[in-house]
């Protein structure tokens, strides 16, 4: 059986419109176009225009497209299909995006936040295929989770489930999600950069040399990618940064394992790109901190969909609507 699906990924600087075909348990990306995110009205108008153009290009109609999935940063209300003032989308205040798209295209639509959409994608078409209980963990600029429980997406009472980046791991430490010592502060790209700047500052003030940050004036150039490259080349201070981040990532994952008892946790972005460097410290902490019975049935794996996960995510919302 073949299902024609449309996906719309609304981002702070760009939006993507994607056409995909689900054939059995596989999803094929057929076409994709991007537009700039500008004002609310102009962006929605351009999304509609591109979606209609794409449908016309492939001879799709409201009757042959099964569903439209919309992925967007939160906060949002997935039940009413409303975008509710995400920080990266100024002016998107209580926008009933599902209603707008359904009326314009004549196709059933659904809305989920980025992490939930990615969890659906990895569950249906990626690392989590065949599981009933899994967690997808974003590990990029920020840190968040999408949760699959008993074969269904769990979004909580008001779409706030999975905000694991807000959990405090230590009383002080790098800041993430507005909180010192948070899970996001230690295990996100922003947190890794903070850890690196802190260690580099200490080293420079002691008169030491830091290859990836020669002086205090270079601090603004420090980011997670730079540190990963230096660590990959064997730089001891950079390796210490990633050891620290991976250690606290493991502590946080142990909490999730104890609470949710998943069979799999798929981690994207930074962990997926640096698995060999981070995995030993992550697994060491899980072995120390998580309940034996729970940790023994849980695999920690890199996300499988790579840099295309955003395309799969929006389409997976559509697929989930018709399953």
C-alpha cells in the first residue's frame, strides 16, 4: 500500500515543504523545497503556495494526499493545532496552523514539536523500528526528548513531556534552559561550548597554551564542533570537555532509564557524530547509576536518520495521523 504524505517543517530562519511516499514500512523522500521564514502572514502564504505547487507537480489532490504533518518548535498545543509563541518564531502567537492548512489544502493535518516529531521518525523509520518504548534525545544547540510509550507518542497533559533539558544535575555548572547545572547545560552544544570556555580560561590564566583558543579574545569562536575536531586530533583539554559532557549525559540517561524503563534511547546530532568519543563515559555512568534490570534491557544508540531527520520528522507526523 502506498500513502502520499506532505510534511512542513517550520523553523526560525527557513521552512521546508516535503513530499514523501510511504510504501509498507518504508518512507521515501520524493521532493523538498525550502523558503525563508519572514513575517507570519508571508511565511504561511508562501508555505501554502509551495505546497500547492508541489501537489500540482506530482498530480496530487486532496483525495490522494493522506495527511500533512507540521513540525515546529514549542510551545504549542498539538490537540488544537496551535503554535503558541515559540522563542525562535516572533509573532507566531496563537496561530491555528492546522486549521489554516486543512482549509487551504483540504487535507487532514497534525502538529507536533520538533523533539516529538523526531521521536516519531526514529520510531517508525529509524533506529527505533519495532520498539514499543523508546526515547529520542536531541543533542544539538539545546537538549530535549520525544517519548514513545506502549507504542504511542506521549506528549503529556499540555505538550510539555520530554523537556529533560530542564532537569538539574548539579547545583551549579554550565547554564542551559535558564538553569545552572542543568542536563541541557552539560549535554548540549551550547553547554559543551560553555564547558570549553571555562576550562580554556583556567588554562590561559595559568599561563598555559590552548591550541583551539589561543587567547581570552578568542572565546567567542569556541563551539562544540571546534572542540570535537580538537578532541579528535588528541587535544587533552578538548578531550576533557567531551569526557565531562558525556559523563553528565550518562547520569541524565540513567534517570530516564529508571523512570521510563525504555528498550532503546536514540540520540541525535552531537552524540551521533561523536559516539566513539562519548559512548564509554555514557555507558560507565549508566552502569553505575541505573537500575540493573532497567539498564540491561535498554540500548543506547545514535539516531539513524542523520541530517535528514527534519524531513522524516514532519512526514512522520502525517504517517502517525493515519495509523
